[in-house]
C-alpha cells in the first residue's frame, strides 16, 4: 500500500532565503535610522522644537486652506463692508477737507477734486487715486493726501513756480522752468516777466537758461527771447535793443559773453544802436535808427552842393566869353 509523506517545515533553501531577506531589511532599517538620526543631529533644533514646528506647519496649512475658502465665499468683503458701516456710524467719515501749500493757483480747483470724497468712510478712501487726480491739475507739481482721524482729509500741495511767459498769437501763457504750461494770463500780468516766442520755444527753456548763465551781468537785462527757425536766439533787452546770436549752444554762449564784455567797456546798452548782429564769427554789425536816412541826406546835400558849385563855375565861364568886342572907327 502506497504511503504519502507530508513535509511540515520549509525547505532548506527557502528558509535560507527568508533569513537573508530579514537580515537585509534589518540592515536597511538600521542604516536609515542612522542617517535620519545623523540628520537630526545636524539640525539646530531639539526634538521638542521640531515637534512644535511641525504642528505650526500643519496649523498654517489648515489656516491657508480656510482663508482661501473664505475668499471664495466672499467672507472678507462682507467683513470689510460691516467694518466700514460701523466706522461710519461712529463718526469716521470725511467731514472736513484741509488744503495746504496753495499760494498762486486757484484753490477751488483743489476742492473740486476733493469734495467728492465728502461723507466717505475713512477706511474706503482711495488716496492713491485721489493723488493721481490732483496731479492732473496744471499747477500741481506734487501732492500728498492723508487721513487725519476721525473726520479730516488733509491735502498737501507742491505748486509749480512760474518762470516765464509764452507769447503765441497774442495770447500769454505762464510756464514753469520745464516749459510746462500753467495757465493763460492777460498781458498786464505778464509785465516784468521774461517773454518767450517762436515755434517750439517751450522745449528750449532749459537751454535758454543755460545760455543766459554764460553772461550773468546781462541775464536780468533780457526782456524777451525769440527762438528763430528752431536753431538760434534773438534777445531783446529792456532798452528795446536786439541782439542776434549765432547757431549752436557753444557759439551762442561765446557771442553773448563777448557782447557782455563789449558792453562793459563801451556801454552799448542804452546807446544809439538799435540792433547788434553777431551771427557772423568775429564780426558785429550795428543798426542805428535813421542812420541810413542821414547818410542819404548827407549824400544828397553833397550832390546838390557839388551841382551848384559846378553851375556857378559854368556861369562864370560863360560871362567871361560873352563880353562885347571894342568898337573901331
């Protein structure tokens, strides 16, 4: 009769393989633990501090998720609305507007921009937008808007300074040192200020200032400056005399300095010469009113005198030759 033999244990090879696997796992765990322990020793934290940091990281993550969900649901906007309503009810609204730094410009232009903020809740004021709106005014160089709790809006203005008057087709416009137009003014208000004319002169204000600095003694004597042909200057002094300068910044400055030296020696300003032309290097052409007429009159008088003298001489010769001959018996 056949007999079946059952083996209850594992084979030798299988048991050896199992033991090898367990040994490798234990070795790996030991190495991993050593690496982690070594890394933990490198960190400047204790186990307790690291534990707290991990808890804070978890809490921060949960808070960020909660805030994102609140943003999606519109909770912050609703909270801001309730806060603004509460602030308005307890008196944090714009009731007063205080404007500072306005001397020359019309202050009403500032209030027209700002009074639209009256009764606004302080927390809802858009100060940056209001400042941008104020900077659009021609006289405003800079502006600062601030809240003065509980109910005052303070506006500090830095004004532009009028530097000269731009004359164009009979109109007079105040401009600052950069050529920026401020406002149109009557001619009477332009009296005593430097008057500029010529196409494109508003872009040459800085260049003119630099030119006049070459001769400080003459700077206060200049009443008008004309930018001619977009290339050179004609200066009119307070005496009404005109100086034509050559093209080029350096050439014009050199000519103006030379004229200042000549004026210091010969007192040209206030004299009979109406115009000085220095457009040609090393030459100065002068125009004296009525001088041409005087020369023409002198030439005519000399011609008449010469003709009279010639006629007199011719008459004398005619008298000598026309004497009657003596009678003969």
